């Protein structure tokens, strides 16, 4: 049996490796968004109190 050039199989293309990025969306049982909002609110409240105490 002779090989026909059209019958030869090409090597499968190799795709570049895929990087998977995993982000945490929860801190404990709370969403990070909720935690960040709470921290921001605390910082704002603290700053407002400091400004109010200075009497500016």
C-alpha cells in the first residue's frame, strides 16, 4: 500500500496555555463589595467627626 499525500494527517494545532484568574468575592460570608462599602463609610464618618471636632 502506498501513502497518498492527501490522506496524511496534520498534527493538531497547539494553543497557547490559558491563564485562569480567580478573584475572591467574599470575605468570610460577606461579599467584598459590602465589606469595602462598610470600610469606606467608617472612614468617611471618622473624617467628618474629626472635622466637626476641629470646628472648621
